[in-house]
C-alpha cells in the first residue's frame, strides 16, 4: 500500500499491484488493441449455459427440471457482468442476481417423492412446528442421497459457494447499506 498527501494536505493511500503481477486478459488485448472479434464467452454466459443444460437434462431424465426456469443468455440483466465501479451497490446487486439465478431458481417440486420437503421443529414439550426446508438444503440432501462420495462431507463442500452467496445476500436484504466505493 502506498501513501501520498493530496493538495489539501490529507494523507491518502492506494492499493497497487506490483507491475510484474499485472496481466492483460488475452481476449481484451486482442479486441481492444488488435481490433479482433472475440469468439469466446464470458464466465457469466457459461453459468447461464450450465443452468440451462442442467434444466434440460434433469427435465429429460426425471420429468421435472431442477431449475424452475431457463435463463435468457441473449438478454441477461445488465448487473450480471463485471462491474466497472467497485461499489457496495454494484456488489450487492450482483450477489442478489446471482442468488436469484441459483438458489431461488431451484425447483422444489423436483424433490417431491424423493425427499421430505418439510420438517418438524420442536417448539416446547410435545409441540412441533412444521417448517419448509430451503432449496439449498433440499439440493444438498438430494445430492447426498443420489450420489456416492468418499465421505459424507462432500455434498456440504459442494454447496458451500452457493451458501456463501445466499449469506452475502442477507446483508442488503436486512439492513440499509451505504454505497461505499472500495478499490
């Protein structure tokens, strides 16, 4: 981190990456510097393609798709891309959209007949409350039931990134977040 003093005498800092660690993306260089057309797809397009492939495969195999709807790769939301300005608003908009594409798009009827969609939670004594299981929990249980792994921790490890996205989404959902800028 480098420190400098601006014209008002305030100490400022910048986070710089050493020159030797900076690399230009080949596709960006070819497009912007060499003027070549890019034929590769972004990771965002790849994720949409994967969700759509899983949708079609599971519908074909099980008669019910794992995801409620296919995503439109041609007209994806403008927030589903790299953001140019590193602000908390851009970050949370992206996280919210990612959660909608993944966790909220999971089709609960896919699990009907295979898993219990609800569970009984004890309230006090012999009184129980019937609570619906969340989509990520259902997916984890289905994966554990449907596939063999060297140990029981694999389904949880597989879903850790999705759970992290869900957890990150909780921040703007439950409190007001200032639109902070962070390099």
